[in-house]
C-alpha cells in the first residue's frame, strides 16, 4: 500500500509539474502579447500626435507667411506714400 501511495503521489507531482509549466508558458505568451499590443498602441498614438503637431506647425507657418505678406504690403505703401510727398 505504501508503494501505491508513493506512486500516486509521484503521479500527482508529475501532473502538477506539467500544469505549472503550461501555466507559466501561457503567462509568458500573454505577457508578450500584452507588451506587443501596448507597443503598437503607443506607436500609433505617437504617430497621431506627431501628425497633429505637424498640422499645428503648418498652420503657424501659414499665419506667419500671411503676416509677413501684410507687413511687406504696408511697408511698400508707406514707402510709396513717403516718396509721393517729395517735391519734384
């Protein structure tokens, strides 16, 4: 009977060892999948933010170009006005 109990305990230990190995492998797989998903989401979010920043910079560039054009136009008008007042 002692041999039977020892044999049964050995089988339980073997099955437990196999199950622990399976759980560890599944945990490792799920952790890897989670990290892959997180990296992918962060990369996507960074790309979206980069696109928003680029659009904002283009908008600022357009506004500065328009302002420079207006300043140039005003400067030209002032120069013309100043030259028109000179006696011939």
